[in-house]
C-alpha cells in the first residue's frame, strides 16, 4: 500500500486508514460491497472510493474471518 500517497488537501492514505481504524472493529460486515461502501461513507471530508483504504480494511476483515 502506498500510505504516503496524497489524496486530498493534505490527507494521505495513511490518514484515512488511521481515522477509520477507530471504528472498524465495531463493524459487522456481511460482504465486500458492504465494506467498500462503509469505507467510502465513513471517510472524513472525501467521499470517493480510495482503493488503498479499501484494500487495507479488506485484508483486515478477511484475516478476522
């Protein structure tokens, strides 16, 4: 993952991952699509799909399965 890739107004991939990590463990995803939508909807300020953020949480989710 390219954690230092700039996404939006000073925010990098790692910033979005860090922000979403706080609530990730409280989620109960039933599908990859549900996870993808959650990532996009819960990102602060930037409501577009960020592939690196999704892949990070997809890997975490799959490890927990």
